[in-house]
């Protein structure tokens, strides 16, 4: 039964039905009954495994094909009329050519299958920030994940009414053929098409495809921003909460920061940290002239390996109910899940992520894939902010950028102005870890952590940041900061404890936003005085001398860095915003 009379939706679905030829069509209404039926069907066909109802209520395990375990950036296309609109950091194809290729692959691919129609809202249903999408899929796994990650069902269509402002999404599993796998975004058409994948990041089209690639383009055209940023609230002992948006490349502890647990001395003093979102922020100017952010998602799509009660208890607690685990090991003794880094007790009687018998005590193979995932409802998070569903969002005090730099960036510094902050975000980089393929310690640029997710030319994206700042009252604009939890000594040991102790740095950041603490001006920005970072409780780990050393700015290293920035900026030719070139010139002059 159709759940809407919206002509633009019904016409589009009819067109797609003729293309892919499903045996039947099921509209997702958002009811618990329907979701339960689909779960039961997925278990009956073997697509999912029901886990221990007492230990993990309403939780399931799913395995993808061996060739389909991660996002594929070289097969992710931005399809704009000209290559320049996509820019030098995206893979591009001309739209008509791409549609032809995709329709050729998708043709008749739903024969013998069901088409599920998923109406979903990114953001609270009816919020002025929110946007609506329809995803067509032939995968129950996608339906069940989208019902965790987004708000789905008839209520979404009721809010949309007859409007044509919705994002079209077509997902076809096809044969999960890696050679014909494509994830394509058409920003001007509000359209996403994904073929030959069944892995989360490529097929949950509300996630990176819509919430960043399409939404970043929409924000550019409509005067708002879609950013790859967590949102957290820091509550001080007086009960005041200030909010921070922060961007980090992968493997820099983003989810840990989003769900940070304050150090004991801070807890005793009455500090609390609230999670609004762990991955994506949509940001708009509010009626009072300040910037406000929402988390458009409704769930966490987290990496399982390494998540444990020590590294991120809040994330682990979030997975205890209503969660789908993908590509982790199945413990046959109690019908629960396990992954590397969960605990020091690998099960001896288990099935690995490939579906083979596995003894964790003796096997040299991993039980879980390194990119195995959990899809968990946000509502499960023990530190979830009471403002999570606020349709107006939360007011942002600071933007924080970060990366892994062993020697270069100090623990924290503040940008000197809005445009200088945009510059700091644009030059973000991380040194590769052992986790990434290739050499260790290579500097990878990832501006604003948006490199794989910006739906248009990154030079235009930076200009959009500059334009947003120009439209703000400087007294109400968020301040910009850069953090680096990963400074090392000459032996390669980390000099800062990280995790919950990062709150010590956030406290300084918020004091700077309120004008409550001084800082030292350096060539790159304002750096704290060591006395202004609270070391209570970690004096044994971090001496004042150590803290001073990780707040130092090494001019010679930064001179080298400017060469790397110049090289990166050169990719954008004369589209590079003049304001950013001016910031680079100022940095070079400051370093002389």
C-alpha cells in the first residue's frame, strides 16, 4: 500500500520499478510490527543471526561478502555537469554517461526480489534543519539499519506532503560484484545511486552519501553547512552547558571524544559531558545570530574492534540493545559477539566474520574484520544529551580541528580569526598509522575531515566557510581551535594521556571562548600558558615540563609544513580563495 499521494515520489518510484522489475513492493511505515516481521524474515533466510535475547536483546549479527567490507573511495563518484564543479579531490563522471552506466547495471536486478521503499528524515522529523529522503533497496539489512540510523516511516511522508524537496536514493545489491560497484552522487539532481555493494557505508544512503555529499552541496546553495563533525556538550559545575563541534580524520579518536568520560577529579567537581552526535553536524544560523547544530542521524555506525569498557564504555553500552553487528565473530557458547580488543578472552568455540569455525585462543586469523561495525540506536547512549531531539539544534561555542602529528602541532592552539580558523581547517592533516595501507608516518591532507565527503569543489567549500563567517557578528561567532592528542617523544611514546583527559584541553578552549584566560601569541596562533591547563590527578604522567614541550611551536618544522600546504593548495589553481592564500602568506611571514 502506498503511504503518500506525493506525485514526484510516485512517478519516480514507478520509473525505477520499470527499471529494476521487483516481484513485490513493500513501503516501510516505521511500525515495530513491520520491523519485527522483517527481522524474522532475515533470520529465516540466514541473512541475519538472532543473538542471545537475555544478554543482547533485539540484537542481530550480519556478515557481508568478503569483497564488500568498507567504503570504496575510488568507486565513489560526484556527477556534476563539469569536472571543475566536482573539483580535484573528487572522482568525477559526466551525469548522463553515469546514469547510462548505472541503469545498465541495475536493469532487472530486482527480479525475484522485493523492493523496499524507505521514507526517512535526516534530523528530527519536522525540524527546520531536517531533510527528507526516499531509499529504494532490495536488502532487508539496509531497511533494518536505516530504521536505526534515521527516522523512518509514514510520519516522514506526512511532513513532506506534496513537496519535491527530497533526496532520491536507489540501492541495488545486484551480484555484489566489486568490478561493477559504484556509489554515485548527483548533487544537482538530489540523487544517489549505489550498485553492487551491501556494506553499510556504501548502501545506507542517508549516511555519508546524503548527510555529507549531497547535504554539503545543498548547504552551499541554501546558506547552511553539512560537516563531518561530532557535537558534544560540556557541563560545568554551575550547570551551564557549552557545545563544541569537532572534526578529525579517521583513527583520531572522534567517537571517544564524542562520548568522553571526565577524569575523576572533574567528575567530583561536577563536570559532565553530553553527546549530541559522534559523526555529522548540520549547522545553521539561528534567529539570535549564533550558529546552531543538529546531529541529522538517529544511530551510531561505529567501528567494533578496539571498542571496550576501557577505551569507550559509553559506545559499548550503546550496543547492548537493538543493535546490528556486522562482520564480527559469533561466540557459540553463549550466542553473543566478540571482536579484537573487546576483552582479553577470545572465545574458543566461535565462528569468524567469514562464517568459518574459529578458535580465538589458537587461530592466527582475526575473528572480526578490522572494519567490522555496530549499528546502535542513539537513544541507548548513557551520556546522550537531553538536547539530542531539539529541532532548533544547540548553540556552538567552538569549532575544533585535529589530526595525528607526532612532532608538528602543539597540544592545542587557537586561530587568530574566523578566516584563520578556516585556514587551520583547510590544512588539516594526519600522519598515517599502521592501520592504513602504505607507509607509516606519511602526511595525508584531509581538510575539515571532509576530503572523501565534500559533494562539490573543495575550493568552493572553503569559500562557503569564509562567506558564513562574513555573515556573523564576530561576538557571536564560534572560535576555532586545533588539537593534537598525538605528540610523541623521540622514542615514539605518546606525551599526552588522551581519552578522558582531553577534557582538560576542552576546558581551556571554553575558557578562551568566554575570555576567561590569556594565551601566548605564536607564529601559528594562540597557545596556552602551561599553568592554565589543569594537570590535577595526572602530575605523575604529565609533568609541567612535558606539558610545556607539547605546547611548543617548532618554526623549522612549520616552515617545512608550509611547503606541503602550498603543494596541496596548488591543486585548486585560481579557484583557491584569496583569503586562504593570504593566510598562508601571513603564516610564512610569521615563521621568518
